[in-house]
C-alpha cells in the first residue's frame, strides 16, 4: 500500500501492492489537476487514471487508507501514507474552516488543511484499532 506524492515511477513497480495519489505535485485539491506549466489531470489508483472531481484530496487519501486497512484485516502490511496538505494550492472545505472562525482567511485555510490531515490520521488510527493492529515503534 502506498499513498505517495511526487512518485513518477509507479509505486507498484517498487514493491508496493497498491497506489493512490498523484505523480506530479501541486495538484488542485478538488479537480486533481496539475496547473504549473502543462495543465493535466493527475489522480491514479495503481496504474489507472481515476476521476473523482469535486472530492477533497486530503479526505480521499484517508478514505483509501481506511479502506485498505479494512480489506486487509488480519494480513500483515506496510502502509506509507503521504498527505500532500498543507501545500499550495491552499484549499480546504468549509467544514474545516468553520473550526477557526477568528483567524484571518489565509491562516484559517492553512489551519483547516492541517485539521483535515489530523482528522484523516484519526480515522486511520481508529481503522487500525478496529482491525486489531497495535502500534509499533
């Protein structure tokens, strides 16, 4: 399992069983398009380009991790999950921004992006606990 950004050589060709993410970097969090230089779509599951327009990428990375853990309950695995947030472009759903009403708009978006990662990690941790995996350090 891999959720990795900036991975031009597919992760599945480097020992991972699966991949979800983008290959370039600096992708739009909702359209999953790369905008620097050439404008192209960049969201992949394994070697297949997928289209999930309108879905917030940080939430989708967590969704994929939780799904993988659920499907592989009882089987050992190594998971590498690399969230791209917080990173330009600065995008966050209102549900996260609403947690920080007193911040200036730019700082509010930044805090919201971090909250989305934090919530995603909490969901992943709960999925691991549900699957009866214990922490290893």
